[in-house]
């Protein structure tokens, strides 16, 4: 007996009564098959519904051997009547995202001729791939047209066409489908083969927001949110824009230019700092007489440069170190190769030290106190 898919006829039905056809224990959970269900199984890139059967939680639903299998935390007896309830808030978000995906895919297919070649969605995010590339202007236009379709509140219906009727219907499909074909029609926007629950009209999608795009195998991947999650994204972006605007003392529409100006100023300061550090390293190289020296605020490459200058000055082996951002110390030993290797091997026996090098220079990270480092390398 095949499980009746209640979600096929009414995607807004959230509670139901059913008879248990089988209940099989598997590891720490039970695999339940019912005579009817509201639970949509994971299929076609969409995650499954979750909810409850009786007093037990349903945490996953899969299609196995052409059967809808409910993964539950408690088991039942074959023939037993049970009540089921899906997490409808999650279901509604999934429907918003799936209907939003159809709207966008339909618009892209009609306007650009590109196909949706793969997608995945959960209650928060949609990612879908197209076999074509878009400009920023084209993506903005697609997003606008998708939201325009929402404002127009177009009907969304699902139906199983007869074979003769199917010959006259132009619909999208990512693969060949055996058996009865279910089509989801968005009036004036799209017709696509789909097994999933959808909202009843485009207006129920609420809002569509593109988050990002990236090139994928010669095509484009779009990241998108719909409905409540799209609104939350917009609110967060608006709040961030307001905070940045206040921090930079510019109008919101001038944020980009404000950030560019700040970046230019920062780049100049970095250049000035680099020049000053270069002069400081040269001065330190002239002044340092000790074989071991702690210096403040130098990076590993700067320590290496300092050691190089010291060796060129006096031909001796030197050890210099500076505190790093991780709470330890960056340390460089440079000079006569045999001496450098000997100093490093000796230090490894008493300090927590990681690193290496060759040709008379070893760079390493040391986890120890400044005093212990000075004591070890001064001996």
C-alpha cells in the first residue's frame, strides 16, 4: 500500500491522523511507514519536514525503496492509529523559498534562456545554479522582476496533467521523470515539474533578496533568501549601514565613497608605517651589540630583515625576538650556519619552540616568558 501524500493536495495541512503500516527499530531511532502523511520527504534539493508523530519527534523523512520513511524517536505497532503534526513555521519558510526559487528560475529561463541546473534549500537559504553568466545590472533586474511578481500576487497551483494535455504544456524540468508528472504553475511566470509543497500565491513569498553570486563551472550560483529571512537580512543590512554611516559621519548613500576614502587613508598610513619600520630596523642594526635582543612590535619578516642586517654588519650569529599577536614570541636566529643549528637544537630541549629554516637562518614561534627566552639564548 502506497502512502497517500496529503501535502500534494493541501500544502497548508499541518495535522493529520494515520495508520502505522510498519515500525522498524534501527540503531537509536525507528523507521515508520504510514498509510498517509503530511510530512514531505527530502527530495529534489529540499530538506524534509520535521515534527511529531504521537508523543515522539520526527527528525527526518526520506524516500527509501519508493516508500516514505519517517525517522522517529519512538516506535509504534503496525495497525496502530497515530496523530501527526508538522513544524508548520518551518514548512512555510520552505514553501516560501521553493516558490521563490521557481519565480526566479522562471524569469531567468524566459528572459535569458538559462536553465536551473541544480539547487538546494532549507528554511533559511536557497542556493541555485544556472548555466549562464549575469552582469550586476541583469541580476538587479531579475531580483526586481521577481519581487514584482510577488506584488502582483499571482496564483500558484499544482496539478497532474493527462498525457495528452502534457504534450501541449511547455514546462521546465531538470531530469526525465517516470510515472505521474506533477507540475507547479505560477500564473504568467513559470511552469515546472516539482514534487514539493508550495505557497498558494506569489504574495505569500513575501520578499526575495539576493545575497551573493559566484561563478560555478562556467555558470552562476545565486544565494537567496525569501520571506521572513529575507526581511531579517534586509533589517540587519539596514542597521549595519546606519552604524557605518554614523561611524564615518556620512550619509547612507555615501557609505561606499566614505569607506573608499578611509581605505585610501589607511593604505597611506600603512606605507608610512612600513617606511618608518624600515628606518627603525636599520637604526636597530647599527645600535645592537648584544647577541640576543628583544625588540618591540616587529613581525617575523621584519625580524628576519634585522638579523640579515646584523650578520652583514659583524658576521656574528644573533637571536632577536618580538611578542606576537597570539601571546607568544616570534624569534629568529641568524648567522653562522653551524652555530645557528646548534643554538636551535639546544633551545628545543628547554623551550616550547616550533619552526625551522636553512642557510644560516631559522624562524620560529616560542611559547615562553620573555625572561626564560633571554636566559636560554644568552647562555
